[in-house]
């Protein structure tokens, strides 16, 4: 029998650091021939573009799926893509799947039970990446606030959709990676770990990371065949069958422009994040007079930027994706960015 290709699913909320973790894996693959499926929320493939810049991973091994969260497009998008990869099984040692930050992991894993995939691939393990700073600030796990809302409104008998999503991503984990751990102090880290531990089985470990810098020996090789163990990984959406809904108010907008002063851009984005419920900003900025591409990322009101490589011919331009809730005034947001 042909050996199954092990698949590692990397999940986690928007901006937790999944792409950075995968990039580090690609650049430190220890001889493994890795292929990556990247699923983004929004039409602009920022994460895929970042991963394709890794010298140790052929561009054809990085595949972008941008037509919706994989948990909703498993049959339409994921199945044919996986079948194409399985045809190249002699060229691939391991597959990494980066889910959208808004995706439920279990519908994706269930697809590995399908006969078309089951014979050729198995889910080796699920890594859940957690933004230590976001959890510490209560952005995703503010239980006191949720309970106060319940007490104030007798009709509110459920948790927020984002809270449920976060807990579902923890519920399936084989390993939880507390990323950006150096950005909070030791006492706060203990509090964050206690919150996470309340959602996790006792055997699931929590490890710290900064910029996703962890050895492949830690992240790969669980051999858990997760598709056969899903009944032991309970989540909020287990009773919904294959049909489930995302929060319809969560949307994304794309901003494209020419050269932009990054200082003025940052000032405007900080203002917009305060005025609107924007969870995530990511993209590339063309800085006037610079030959290098500026990677621009934001989670909440925290922003990071760095030059990653020279622009390629015909590639220049500023392209940003903003992901948030109830972004009804899309034209207003785009107009505001064009003032920088």
C-alpha cells in the first residue's frame, strides 16, 4: 500500500501568526519537501505572496484558495486541489494547510474521510496558533464581558460568534502555540495560559513562540490520524452537520494604490481602527524611492512592518486587505486611505 501523505492543519484567529509560523517551517524544513495550501479571507492573496518568497519552497508548492473559507468550500475548492497534490505524491513529503482566520477546522478535517482523499492523505495533527497579546487584552476571551451581557439581556443565551470560533479552534488542537509570548510579562502569560487551559484537554500542550520560530520536530510528526478522532474533539458546531454559518457582518475590503508614505499610512490606519471594528490589516506597501517591498501587518491597533525583498518587475504597488465587522462604509474607508 502507498504511504499516506501526512497533513498538518494550522488554524488560529486573524493575525495570530499562522503565516509567519509556516514561513519559518519552509525556511527550516530539514530536507522535507513541503507543499502549502493557503486559505485567505478576502480576495487578495497576501499570505500566499509572502510564502512564495521562501527560497526553500518551489512556487508551485504554494497554492492559494481565496474563494471563501475552506470550511464552506471543502467540496468545491479543497477536493480538486488535494487530488492534484496527491497526483504528485512522489514529490511531496508533507502538506501544510493554513486555514482562514475565520474558518472552523472540523469540516475541513472531515474531508479526509472521503474515499477520494482517504487513501492518499491523513491529518497528522492540528496546530492552533494563539495571539498572546490579543488574549491578554480580552479581545477574544473576555468572559466577564460576555457574562455581563447575559445578565443584562435574558434573551442572550449564547456566546459571541468570535468567542465560539476561537474555542472551536482550540477544541481540535493537538498542540497550542502561544505566539508573541515575549510581548507580555510572566504573570500575564500565566493568566493567558489558564484561560486556554480551561478550554483544552489535559494532554494538549501549550508552547511559547516568538515570530513562529519553532523546530519542525516539535510541529510535525504527531501521527494522530485526526480524521478518525473527531468524535473526541467536541465543538460548538457539532450539531450543525455539514451546514454552518459565519458571521455575515464580517467582511473584507481591498485598497490598492501607488507609492505611499508608510508613516502617514500608519497614522491613518490607527485612526480607522479606532473608528471602525477592523480586526486585521495586511498587505504590501510601495514606499517612494525604495527598491524593497514593505510588508505591512496589523492586528487590532498593533502594527508591524518590515522590508522582505526587492520588488519584482511589474509587481510594484500598494495593496492592503482590511478585515473587520460591519464595514458598511467601504467607499468611505477607501477614500480615507487615499488621503495619505
